[in-house]
C-alpha cells in the first residue's frame, strides 16, 4: 500500500547555528518550543557516550513540541503520544544547510490509530511546522 507520508526537504545558505537560531524564533511565534536544546547536537551526544566524531559532523536533531496543543491532544487520547515526538533534522552537506522533517500522512495514521480527529490535528501540526521552517530559511 502506498502512503502519503513523506520527508519535507529544504535548504538554506545560512550556517546550521544561524538557521537553528532563526528556527527557534519562528517556532516560538507559532506556539512551539525546542524541547531538547541541550541535547540536539549529535556530536556532543555521541561524545558523551564515548563515540568520537569528526569536527565537521554537525547533525542536529531538533525535537519540537507545542505544549498547549500536545497536552490537550494527549488528554483526549493518550494513544496519540506515539505520533507526537517531532524532529527537525538539520545538517550541512556541500556547504549548504539541509533541513529534513518526516511528515506522517493521513493514510498511515488512519491505519495505525482509530482516531479521525487526530488526522486533521496532524495535518495542522505538519503545516505549522513547515511554515515555521520556511520562515527561518
């Protein structure tokens, strides 16, 4: 079966650090927070666990959350929790900052959870995140 799930892809000439700073600002304006600011730099995370990586490894896994929306949604149905961790992946490739985000589609969600309301909530979250990313570009 095919799904409408996909990977959102964008890029910018901003360096990774500047993009994440601008992303934080645009996320805040959209009601999101960066949940893992102290752990999103994977080179430090892996280093903490004894894995040394090259100095140019700049992958950041930015976990975002909309606390007000998430709390309300999870109170309605805790089964939704598995779908809510949202990561925006940011890294450089060929001197260009790359941005990726997995977007779960309606077909996949409806197969995995019997919750028609959550399908529209998910669409809204994905659209708001895409918009915040594009503002930060």
